[in-house]
C-alpha cells in the first residue's frame, strides 16, 4: 500500500467506482459531488486547487486529498488533510478525515492511511492534529487511539445540526518521525 497526493499520480482506474461506493459520504466523511464536475479529470484538478487554496469558498480552508493505493494501484482509501482549522472545523471535522473502501477494511488499510496522513500533517508543521468521529464508531475510535489519539471527553459532544454525538481526539505530532519512503511527496 502507498499514499499518494490525489493530483500527483495517474487517475486510478477505479476512481469512479470508488466514489460511487462512497456516494454522498459515510459517518462524516463527505463524498464527492461529481455532478459539479464534468468528469474525473476535472474532479482531480479541483482537488489540486483545494490543496493550493485556489478558488475555495470563504468558509473553507486549503485541504490536501490523498489516495491510498494497493499493490495493483487500485484506490482503496482516501484521506483529506485540512491545512488549518477554522471555527467550524475546530468544533467538528478537525484536520483529518478518512475513508476506507468496505473491501479493504480489516486489512490494516485504515491504519496505513491514518499513519501516512499524519506524516503529511507533520510535514505541514501541524503539531496538534484534531480528528472527530461519531461516538458510536468504535472502529474509528480504536484506530485513532492506536495512533496516539487522546479523547477530550468520552461522553462526547452533540452536533447541533444532526443531533448526533461525536468525540474529539487530539494527536500530538511534535517529534514524530517522517517516513522516508514518502519524503519525496513533500
């Protein structure tokens, strides 16, 4: 498995299928609005603009999208790294959101995806990374905790829009080592 910036590699042949399975999103990780883009190439160009902070709405922040590719260069996971937090993201959303395709779950893909996205956050100089997850998403909670995440409060916070409960986790990156094999992506 390897992590790649979404706009730095060839478009994975299964990108359309991956995004179709993701749909409008799952557990807080929003899907792609492909109807707003003419095709997959336009979608990938938009991801590059988001990473560079070009033409993003005022309520948004620059955000890098990364793909987790398997040994056959098939897309099996996706993460989004927000370069900084605004008020909305500081409450819910945080720095990193991630999604692993159902077919790749329980194969350590999520662990690989989160670990390498944290390497990218460290490269951006983010010392404290905020992640949020639904209070009933035990798999995500365990994954975040295995990567050093510390919950602010185990009771959770109520989302005023959805009425659901979520947890806020912080991961400290200071002193984190960079993965040499991904250093060329920085």
